[in-house]
C-alpha cells in the first residue's frame, strides 16, 4: 500500500492566451484508500491524472509516493518505473490477445514466463470475478467484463497506485451501479491505493473513501463524501453535488429563521453567525409532517421509481423535497413540512 502526496501542483498549457490547467493543487491519497476527484469537464482532472501517471510534467509542485518524489520541476520518474496501473474509460483491451494475455501484459517482462504468469493471472482474475475466462477474447465479453479485465491488468503487477479514468462512462446505468460496488470491493481486497477521476456525482459519492471536488484547476473542498455532501464549502459545491435547497434566511442565536421555520445550523457552517444568510439544505431534509406549522403547496412531482423529487411552494419560496414514492401528494395539495438535521449557511 502506498501513500500519495500532491503538493502545490501547477500546470499551464501554452497558447494565446496560456491555459492554466492546475493552480496550486494539494491532495493526499491515504494508503489503501479510494479517492475520487470530482469536477466538471475542463477543471483539470485529466491533467492531474496524467501527471500522477508520468505522462505529463508539472510546471511547479511535487508528487511523492511514500515520501519519494516522482514528479517535480527537477525530477520526472518515467511511467514504467512508477508502478502505476491505469483503468481507462473503455477497457482498451488488445483484440488480438485473449484475456489471460491481456492481463499478463501488465506484468514486468521478467515475470511473463508462462509458469509464473499463469499463477498471477489466475489470482487477479479470481479477484475480479472472472476465473476461467483466460482463453476468452475481448469480443466475447460484455462491457462490464471488459472493464473487469482492465482492472485485473492494472492490478497484476502489484501497483503502487491505480488510476481509474472515468471507467464506467460507456456502460448502461444498471451495470454501472453493480460494477461500481464490485470495483470498490476488489480494490479494497487488493489493498490498493486508487484515484478515481469522474464527473459523475453518484459515482464519486458511492465509491470513494475520500472525495475531492475540483473547479477551475483547484481543489475547492476535500474530505469524507458524507461531510462534503452535507457540509459544502460554498454554493457552487452544494449545487454541483446534487439538488440543493437554497433560500434566504436570517441567522441568530436560536438558529436560522427562514420560510421553513427556525432551523438548526451546523457548527462549522461558513456563513455569518448573525444577519442575512443563504440557507442550504438537501431535499431529503425537507420531510412531510401533516401536523407541522409550516405549510407547503405541491407545485410539481418528478417520479423516479424509488423516490420522487417534489417542487413545493413555501410562503412564496420554491423548495425541493425528496420523498419516498409510495404515497405522494398531488399537485395543488397542501401539506405540512418540517426540516430534519442541520442547515449550512453562506453569506448572501
């Protein structure tokens, strides 16, 4: 297992004007953890991945594996000496090789002798749930199976770091959910330190031990996924990670007063302790309580099967609520609502 430390990483691509891709990125990947870097297209995720892999060099800052620098302005360890495994977007298997040969391709040349190769190939294929698939060809595999082979190939040489470059993009929604869980379990069983680059919020939140949100070349917030989701650093992080209820309020000693009543505020909320604020909640915190003093009118219901997202009108404020889909009120119906948990506030 390997601890990876990125410090003050900068990278600007030449052009007119120059394009700054990374602007002082600091990030730590704890040993044996899966860290997800989440951000919109163009925020610098791929540049960060390429520098970690050794495919690109930073203009400033350092990358260290277990304290040993592999990237800096004066040192650039080549990719083949970094012990980094990569799982690309669509598997990228060699079509002329069978599964066993594809997996063995990731092993050092000295370990490609048939006897030693077969043992390690069988071991990692069992780890990804594909025992007995050694003689299959890429065209005989489903998309999910191809991604498992790509993961096995990345894990075969006992890498210091596994990089996953949006590996589930090409798969259908049902398969993505299953494969995410399987890949997370496989990486944990292998004790691998891994970095997942993605723009899919559900993917990052469900898979990662640690989440870093990236915007315009910077890490704007990092921490456990639940903390980042429920305690966003700013409004942009809040809305990027999912639906957010944003309404005006007034902070005071008792909490924050808004259209939803008096709501408790998290201790580490970035907003001012008193005065006008923007109140931030998640839709699942707005729950139905028919005997509540706060009343809401249902404006619209968006049905998603397992739950539904409702648009409510609360004293003229638009409020989103996520409720179970078993019993839903109809548009125009009045319901009582209350808030569970605490809110985060921001300066208005």
